[in-house]
């Protein structure tokens, strides 16, 4: 048995699994030379999903099962040595591709049927063994098309256990994060250890709008291809929250490898990527975030091919103000020298800071806030209702623009159209630009944030107060910080 067509290791080894599965299913392997042609020959084939179609092809070529049913069906599945069908990665995108290419049905391992059945317009036939597939194709066994709960009911879940009402104090930080969530803006929190930066970041997905069906399917496809989809979770219903450790490699963060795989930025697609201890992430890793932050995708190029992974996420990062962490703490004394502080802050370049819309100082929590016995703060559900209304305004405003649903995504032309300033607001903005020396990119970022603040207040026009608040969220720019 010979396999041709640029097959990688797992595909080449399939002949051993297929041979054993055929014998254990009671089929006689043809006593002749068998050549398995995986076309097109110049495209690399990888993974174990080819086992079932290879076995079915051998049976059809030997006349054991009819060929006609195979013309309208796609077969996917890994075979164990005893002929059982096992889980394979990427069932959802495979099923979508099968439907889009005109196939009427797909045979998948029973454990993957829930994931495949999320795709409308194609019949999903679950099978447990190679023998069941052969009997089904021969007409000796009837397998009903699999049905599962609708995607809409899965998306109609709760908010989860993490709630903003758990956070004591930090009212101005909550306000900044609400603005960031309302407009899809990136945010950087700077504060001493223990001030609640991570606690706040983990609660951001709970205030973001619920995912639409298209967003959920797109997110689930990425997790399915990466093999990170739980067997009992056919659809990613909640916005992802990814929090990689600061020792992560560039390939693991951005994606790539010999056989390109999505990285953490793609796993956070349509959700939140939280980078704690941002300066410790490494300068190369930090700079590699430029393309996904700007374009919403990651392009990985190799000698023979290039792939592009979606990476449209909300970046939330956190850092200390200095190596010891206590530069801004009124109680603890900072032990860092000015040179150490400059080197620490220099790890984050100006272009990266420019791409982060809001820089928020997070002070240490006061005892009176921690020990307060008063009512809890505002809940995530209440905050989300305001954000949902704000996002609805933005969707209606940008309905004629492709791939633009929030203020953070608009380009310079849309900024000129939708972020016009009156004389008073323009005067405030001009004084701020002259005083702080903001770059052109920051100029546009401030206008986008001001537009979001105006939308939260249901104001059609950007006012001077909105510009003033947006400018305040740039005060942790490195130039201002060093002053």
C-alpha cells in the first residue's frame, strides 16, 4: 500500500490503521498493489481525518460497497486499530466547506456530531465504527441525520460567575473599562501589585455584548482547528478570554510553526486577549502585536505557502509603573533608580502605546473600600445593558461599512465623517495636542474614544467634555509618564 500526494507523518501512518481496521471489521484486504492518491498532489495533507475516506475508497474500489453514495457524501474520521471512529480536529470548518462545495451529507465520528450539526444545509450522519459506515453506504443500515440544540439556544447563556460587583473601589478604572468595552478599544492598566488589575480584566468578557451566531461559528472554527474545542462544547458561546503567561514564545503568541497553527491572538478572536506584566513579555513579542492590532488578522508566510488567521480582539494589558512596582504607591517606597525605570518603560515602544486607546492608572485599593459593608458595586449585567445600547448605535451608524461594527474599527475617512468637533471641542483638543505632543495615530485614537464616550451619553455630537475625558486616558503615555 503506497500513499502519494505530499502526505505528512500521520497520513502516511494511516495505512497501518486502515489495514488493521479493515481486518477487524471482517473485510478482506485486496491481495494486490494499492495506491492511495491524495489530490491535489502539491498541497500538504496532515492529520488523521483521512483514515475513514481511505478505508471507504479501498472498499469501493474492491466492489465491497457501491461507489455512487460517495459522490454526494464527505467522509471524515480517524480509525482505531479495532475500527472505531475517533475524534478529529476541525470538524466545523470541514462541514462548512462540504456544504459550500455542494455536498448533501457528511459522515463523522459520533463524538463530533454535535459540532458538525451546527452547520445548516447539510445532513450529518454520526457513526461509531467502520462497519457501520460500510453498512450505511451499502443500504443495509439506516442512520438518521443528527440533530442538536440550535446555536441560538446555546448563545442564550448566562454571564458567568465573574461580576464587576465583586470589585471594591476603582470607580474610575471601571468607567475606563466600560468605555473600552463599549467601543471595542484596547486598554492598558498601570498600577502597583495587588491593585486589582487582573481581577478587573477577567470581568471584561461579562460586559461585552453577546456573540452573534456568525461570531460564534467563526470563533469555534479557530478553536476546532487548533484542537482546543471540548467534546461537550460544540459551540463557543461566550467571548474568549485568553491570558498567556509572559514567558510565551512568539510562535505561540502570534501563530505559525512548520505546520502553521493559530496562536493566542487568534484564539482570542472576537474576545479579550489579556497580557499581564506587559514589559516582561519580551520586546520581540510585543512588537509582533502591531499587525494584528492594526489589521485584525495574522499572516504567516513560508517558502511554499502563506496562511492568514483572523485575530480581531480587544487587547487588555497590565503592567507595573516600575520594576519593583511601587513608583506610584503612596505607602510603599520605590527602590528603583531613574535609569531602571527608563529601561523598564522602554520595553514598550511608542508605536505599541499609540495602538492602545486607553492608558488607565490603577491605584492601590484603600482600606475603607475593602472593609466597606455597604452595597456591592454595579453589576456586570447592568453595565452590559448600557454597552449593548451603545453598540447598537454604532452598528446602525456603520451599517454601510464592511467589517466595521464599533468605533475602534473605523478608519480616517469615517473619523472625518462621524467625529466632527464643534469650535469649543476643537479648541480643547488643539490645546491638548500642543501641550502633550501626541502623534497622528494618537490623534485618531482620542477621537474614537471621544466618539464612544458621546455614544454612552447618547449624544449625537462630540462635546468638549468628551474630548477632555478621552485625553485623560492618554496621560500614561511614556512621554507624560517620564515627566
